C-alpha cells in the first residue's frame, strides 16, 4: 500500500514538472537590484521579465519633474524605445541615466518598420512607444503599431502621464466635456479650411494643436470658419516656467497673434458655439409645411410627422398651430 502511494506521488510530481516546462513564464516585471549587490542579492531582487509586449509610455510636456518612476523603470528595462525624434528622447533618457537605445518611428518609416517590430514583440521582446512630449499616438505616429499588436493578440500596456490635451482642458476655463481633439491643422490653406468646416458642425468644445510657424494664419482661419465671436483659450508652454494662457474670442486671439512673435508649443481650446434660440413658426408657415407633405401623397398622420420634423417642432405644436380654434357659443341668457 505504501509503495502504491509513493508511485502516485511520483507520477503527480512528474506531471506537474512537465506542465511547468511546457508553459511559458509570464510573471511580474523585473526590479533592478541596487548597485554593489552580490549575485545572490541580485537574483532575489530581479524577477524574470514577461514575454513580449508593447508599452505606451507618456513623457513630460515641459517639466521633467512630471516623469513618474514607473515610466523610468519601464524605459530602463525594454529592448528599445520607439520615438518620432530620437534626438529629443535621447536627451530625456540621458537626463535619467537610462541607457536603452532609441529607434526612429515616424510617418515615413512606420509601414516599413511594422513587420519587424511585430516579429520582435511576438518573439518575446519588450518595446516602448513614446512621444516627443506627452501621451503617444494622439498626435504622433504609433497608431498602426498599436492596432497591429491588438489584431495579433500581442499585449499592449499603458504607462499614463502628461497630456497637453487634458491639461489644456483642465485650465482653460471652458466647458471640458464633451470635446473633440483634432490634432494639428493641415498646413495648406484650402485643406485647412475644409477641415475647419467639418469641425464647425460639432456643437461642443474643440481642442487643437497649432504650429508656432503658422499661428496667426491658423487662428485667423479658425475665426473665419468656426465663428469670430466664439470663446477660446490659447495656451503655450504648458507646465513650463513661462506657461501662458490668453483668453478671448477667436477674432481677438487672431488679432493678437498677428502682432506678436510666436514662441513655444500652442494648444487652442475653443468653447462650444452659441446656440441661437429657434424661432417658433407661425400658423401660416405650419399650414404650408403640412400642405407640402400632403401634396406628396402622405396620409395625414405621416404628413403631420414630416411637417413637424421640417419645422423643428413637435407634432403637438404643429397640431396646435394648424388647427382652427374652436369658438365657444355664447351662453343663452337665463329665461
């Protein structure tokens, strides 16, 4: 009996060992051991690095004090840091004594780099995607890489941090939600005007990045296409020593930019357009709308619904407008 129990325990242990050997390890991130630690201490302090993944890491938008420890740890341990401008990210890495190599990933090489990067991640490499400043992907390359990782079931993790979009919304003093972030405006005037015409149809707050080289022209285009009296806030050098915020109408901001030298990075927050109070249609207009709907062969209930929709009023309001008011008969005098 004892021999049989020993055999069963041995078989169970062997089965567990086989499962452990065939399953890939996915454990918590490595933690660097202090300098000068011996080999035994270093082994205890460092855990195995997880299998391949892409980290999306936010970087400071102006103040290096806004770079959190977790972001620094991730950038220190990945195989490579992917950035649009490797010179700028190299300065950031050097400041925090991070030796990880930086690779260029921009709109001109992203399609070419994509298969190789996916192969690296699938083979177990950890890579980090960063922006020159702020949260990646929003106005920088990298979207195609993140999407491709998702499509191939490769892990994508975020290290959140600074963003000029949310920072500007928080301090502009304009309605923050809902809002649409449209990135940078097109450089060519005609394409820019068409883009602004599309944004003009939105009834809520807008956030744009403006180029310092085209600041006056872009503000003038915003005033022309979105409404010269629309309330806005122009923010520059967010989180830096000389952070600035100028508020006023789009027309006033455009006039100021025309006489001022542009300096720094600009974020424009534009408040929602003023909603003009709709004028209630009169009886004659309501009767004409109903007559047009009936002339199209619609039955009376459908014609009322169509006429009300065309006038922007409820069916009850339409009914009250087109109905002939009943004249009450005078009461008979008492006999």
